[in-house]
C-alpha cells in the first residue's frame, strides 16, 4: 500500500485523540482554497469532503491522508 505525502494529499485528517469530540479535517479544493472543518463522524466527514472536493476516492491513500487510526472517530 502506498501512503500519501501529507503535504500533497488533498484531504488530511488530524491525529485521533480519545478525549476530543472531533478530528480536524482539512480539504484542499480544486481551486486551491484550503477548508478546515472539525468532524465527529464518518458521515460528517464524507459530507464535508463531498461538498468541497467532489469525486474524491476516500479509500485512496494518495487522496486522503490519515495521521493515524484511519476511519476511527471518538464519539464522545
């Protein structure tokens, strides 16, 4: 499996912190604008990415970079 360079990945998900409700997600739109958003669930994450970077393959590590614990949300 190839891992993305976090500086090049259009979608970046911050570190998992068990005592935090959200993970910070950063999307680089096709026009180059960077949009940050705290996301608390997979559904919220998917909707945010689809809104700002439609067509992103969320399973492609070259497009989506997880600092750690891919797919995990705290749920506090």
